[in-house]
C-alpha cells in the first residue's frame, strides 16, 4: 500500500462517515451473560415453535438460523437490503412450520431487540474519539442491518452517548440497498452538500466499506483486521490504514 498523504487529506476533509459493526461497536462481544445473542435467538425460535405445536430439536433450529444467514449473504452480495422478516421466512421454510401470525411477529420482535438486553460495547477510546472529531468535522454513520434494525441500533448509539455526534445515519433497512451500493454513500454528499473528495469513510470490511468508499470517490480508511487482508483488491485498496477509530482521530487531530 502506498504511503498516505495525510496532509492532503486534512486539507480537503470536511465529512467523516463511519461503519458501525467492527468499527465502532465490538462485534466480538455480542452476548448477554454467558449466552450469545445468536444462541438466544435459536433457543427462542425453538421454544416458540414448540409452544405453537411444532417440535424441533436444537440442532434443527440452529440449522434454520444458519440457512437464514446464507440467505442474508445472498442479498448482501446483490447489495439488496435484508431484514428479520426475510430471515424468519427462511427459517420457517427450512423447518416446514406453519405458525400463527402473532407468534411469528413475537419471534421477529425478539430477534430484533435481543441486543437491547445489554448496552453494546464500543472499542476502547472510540466514544471520546467520536466526540472530539465532531468538534472539527461533520460526522455520519453508514451501516448495513440484518436481524437488528436501524431503530435498535440508534438506541444503542444513544446509550453509548454518541448518537447526537452524527448529523445523519444511513441504514440499509431504510435505503433498500446495502454497502457498497452507491446510494449508501451518495446520501452523505447530498446531505452535507459536499464533493466526494471532501469525505472519508472509515470501516473494517473491504467489500462493503473500502470498495463502496473508493467507488463513491471518498477517501477510504481501513480499520485493520488481519482476517480481511486477503480480501483487499486493487479497487478496494485503502488510502489509510489504522488500528482503531481512536488511532485515526489521533492522526487527524494531533
């Protein structure tokens, strides 16, 4: 990767947009007590079906959840938004269950809101970095959603005391598309009335964050994740590599 011209970025930069999962929120800590949110959803699904007259074992419920994940991936690769309704259709089709609409709605609601059993953890120094950056730059959030919808994620941003730092939050369940689709990034330039080169997007996934930013004409800053290094292509090569949002803020503000 070429050496970054940080001075040039500083001279042009007016707007910074951020990814959410894996950038602001620690996506390795998605659990309550000793049970992951994934396991809570699977067990809730199994129990709700049993109470509605359809008995399945845990391994079948888990397989249904994995099928929904693959369906989500198909939508993601097509850059189409996906949500809990789509996921639940996939799970119910897999197990061949017919359940009352009220039960289906209750399962979806649980799947959507289970993360609110806790306040999601941010990476160290992230809250302070966002608050500091908001004093100099205009900030935005660009995030894909899945089981967890935008209104729940906004609540998590509020709990973490950074929601007000973002002038605009762009979520895939509200736009109908997901990163790297250009609409996710054009929302930013249109909102702030700025040129793409005055914007920088910060994220951890090459296909969504880096490729989307580069195609949109934004500067692309990569939160370094070694597991994703092999996925970087010439088209998604970042302009700047940092280890955290706090690290990036240090480089911009010092």
